[in-house]
C-alpha cells in the first residue's frame, strides 16, 4: 500500500462523521407548516406496520359486481401492488376477495404522519392506474391509452417456439391506432407504461393490423402473467373506490413505544461495544468505533433515500435485524484485524509493518465471512422482492420453478444485510486502515503498546 500521511486520519474521520450526521439529521427547512426536504435523514424513514402501525382500507369497483370476473380482480390487485411498489412501500399486504369483489390493503403510515388520518393516507395510493403505449422509450407520443384502446391481455405460449408470451387484444378504436403505429414504427420500440413507470419495451417485428398482438421476451410463465395483469390493471372497465365505512387504523404489533425502546437498546449496546473495543485494542479499537459509526450512517443513508440512486424503502423488524447482524459482522472484522496486528507485533514487526501485515492476513477471513452474507442477501431479495428487481432477474432460471412470493419484510432484511456488508468493507477494511496508518505517523503515538503490542516492546 502507498505511504499514508498524517492528514489521512483527519480527512477520513471528518468524511465519516459528516456522512453520519447528514444521514441522521438530513437537510430540510420549514416554510410555515410545510417542510421542504433537500437531503433525507433518519426522520424520513418509513417504518413498517409492525413498528408504527398503519391503515387498512377496502377498495371496491364502482360498477355492478355481477359483471366483474376473477381476472378483473387479479388485475385490480395488481394496480394496488404496483402503486405500493412504485412508492417503495415494501411492508404491505394486499388481498383480493373474489367472492365479495373487493381488495383489502394494509400499509404503514408515512414517515412524517402526525394526524394519523386513514382517509388522507389512502389518498397516497392515488386513482386508478393509467396504461399507455408510447413511441420509443419515452411518454412523449402516446399511441394507445387505457380501456378505450386495450380490451384485454392474457399470458400464453407461442405454439411455434414454445416461448412464453403475452397475448394482447385491442378495441376497435385501438386496432386502427395500433395498425398505423406499427406500420410506421416497424422494427422500432413501442414502450408500455403504467402511470410513469415503464413496464415493458417490446420491439415491433411486423405491422399489426388485426387488433391482436403478442409480446415476446418473457423469461417464464410468472413474468408473462405479471405483465398481463399490469396491462389489464391499466385497462379495467371500472375505477376503484374506497369504502369509508371499512377504513380503520392498524395498531403496531409490537406496541407504540417499541421503536423508542429498540433505539435506546441499540445505543446502549453500541456504546458498550465501543468501550470493550477500546479497552481491549486501544487505538485500533478507537478507529474501529469510528468505522462502525460510519457503517451505521451509511446504512441509514441507504434506507432513508439519502442517495438519489438508492430509493428509500419501508423499515421493518426484519430490516432492523439485518442492520444488527451487519454491525456484528463489522465488529467481527475489526476484531480479526486487531488480533492479526497483535500477532504481527509478537513476530517482531514494526508498527507500520504490523498494521500492513495485519490487514493483509485478516482480509481473506473477513472476505469469506461477508461473501456468505452477500449470497444470502441476494437470494432473499431475489426470492421475496418484486419480479422486476435485478436479483429476481438474476435468479430467474431457478425461481421459475417456484411460485412468486413478494414479502416486503424479508426483502427488507436482505436489503439491510447487503448494504451492511458493503459498508463493512468500505468502513471496516478501507477507511479504518487509512485512519490507523495515518494516526500511527504521529510521534506521540509511535508506541507498540497503543496498537496491542507488548508494553515493553
């Protein structure tokens, strides 16, 4: 490793503390009663139903239920699920009651909710989703729109190739529009959107003039069914309305004070860990504590939406368990490294040599332990996340043999575990090494006993 100077400690420590402060505090101001958020902080985390409670609402069609089929109900359920996923609400429950033709939805309160008004909370899910077919990969030019142009969609199998497809049927008005567009846009993309989310971007292979088309490129039957449901959801012949008489508040399963108790317990446990690390490992223990603070700050930043590229999501009890487990892995990484440094001193190494060799010999053990967690996190996020997430697509050759199971609480655990491992390497391996090498350059700290070596060394 290249020579590291004294400023490295101050620069890295300042960056870690700045990130952590921003991640917890965020950046916002108030204009009257309105809060303007510039950088999201811990107060913007949306807590799950199990921690903070939420709302139960019943959505019903606005037409005679006798004309509504089970396929309509599946599509209506897809509307609600898509809206929830689009807003990164991963802790939710959606049930289709086909007998009574109603959709039952449970979802948590917003992070800034203070009035706990169920009616206002339900408005967050918006109105019936609008489906559009557009030229290219933007929504600038709309070709088809909603039930007036799209009659139905159904999953199927191409008899010639055996591949999974979605069979599309258009209305009379949609037929003429689509014939003109596919003739003009032959060999080009026509994208499919639900609200502002692109759900597919098939390429036109030949002009379609009979009002019936197939969408190819489906990896499996589940993907074909999911796309068909989304298309049907946006072209339902009815709107969904909320039955106000059945709306109710869902109490947190752990009690209203559970979050405060968990936070207090977490702070006490973190403080005790830091005391033990410093008492046993001296300066490496101090550096490890700074690194652990950065690891926690980085995880909070990824959960709250601090980074624009990483959307916020709902924090559940399993998600908190993922944070705790990854902090434990971070402590373990620092313990392994500190013990390796002590062993290098016992071999007669200098301070610089002991630090370099300690990190080098510890890296393989740290890597092995964390790679296992990465694989577990990827499997959990792929198996229990939405079908369009990157890990679900990565595992699609395996998951096609199992039914789809979107479980936000387990996905939350996988997510926090994964980002915890990432920040363990960034902070525990990278940042801690730079800080320790930087602080070891100060003359007053050039004693092996400060790094775990023998006092008479």
